[in-house]
C-alpha cells in the first residue's frame, strides 16, 4: 500500500485551505492520502468561535475530499469541524472517504486537548469513545486524532477492533519537549501494538510538523521536517505479520483487575 502524508499550515479560511489541499495533492499516486487535523479550518485564536465555521458531513468540505479521492483513486482521511446539536461547540471529526467518493468512516475526537494551558473543550464537543476501524485493500485502519496519541488504551481498543495500522491526523502544538513527545509517542504506539502508524501533522508557526510513517517495530520509514509538503512511502502488510510473529506481545497480554 502506498501512503501519502500531506503536511501544511491550515488557515482560518476554508477556501484557502481547499486550494492548498488541491495544490499539495496534485498528481499524487497513492492508495491512502492522509491530511492533518483541522485542515478544513484551523483552530485559530482561542477566542475564535468554531460553531459558525463547522459543516455537516454532507457539506462542501467532504464533497471536496470526495472529489480528491475519485480523481486520485485513493482513500482520503482528513480533519474537520462537524456541526453538532450545540451551535457553539462542533465536533473535531476525522472523515475517511473511499475511492468512489463515499464516506467510509468518521471519528469524533474522544480526548479533547485540555492540557499544556489550553482548553479545547471550551470550543468543541467530546466524541464518544468508540473505536473507528475500516478496511482498505485488506489493511485495517484505526483512526486517532492528535491528543488521543497520549492515551495507550485507545490504541489497544483499536487493535482489539482489528486495526493493524493507526492513522493519526494532528495539529501538534510546538513547545518545550513537545516535538520529542510527538515522535516518541508515535513510535511507542507502533511498537506496543505492532502496527504501522501513519501520522500527518499541521506545520507553521503554531505546530511542529514532523509527519511520518512508522513501521510495526518502531522504525521510521519516512518523515518530513517542518516545511510544507508531502511524502509517499510503502506500507507492507507482510511486515505487520512478521513483526507480530517476532514480537508476539499482543498474544501475551494479561487481564489486570480494575482498582476498586
């Protein structure tokens, strides 16, 4: 499977973001294209309300993803703000669109970024903790968003639901040790679950970039720095099986009691 990771700095202008997506995916040859979190419309200043810019899943942004998927012959995953029944707080949602333009899966971010002095929950609604897993050419992809990376139990839930690759769109905020956390946690989730990790992150003044594909033994197959761009790398399903034979940690798991 050929995986394309697209890295850019999204703006608070949906039309400008759509143009950037088209420019950065022009001529892409891949089976899976992964775009960052909030690539439809960036978070912007913490005082900026996100409700007015949110869209439904049958709105123009998902239609753009469907157009891209059909023209590229690829599955496309991207992050957007999805309307909820609270007009002030939409969902932070990932959408996976198939080769034919149909929506394959959606995932509403379950862990909102109320950390490092920021409160995502003031502006967005929390999604239900339900594993989102879907298949592409025999590879089962599980969806996580950015801050979800810090919760290993979500990775376990995805593996238990059949995932052998994690797809992680992100807008990972720059800061002291943050870039190190990002890279360490991507490799940790890959190693402990013997999965590929395909992570596409925003870059720019606010975010760290460093998009990368990590294999099931924690080897970084390909990576970007902090410039805008895209990479295309191979994901080999046979390597997943070989890694799980060499490191059968998932088979060795034990059930631990829950503290009272």
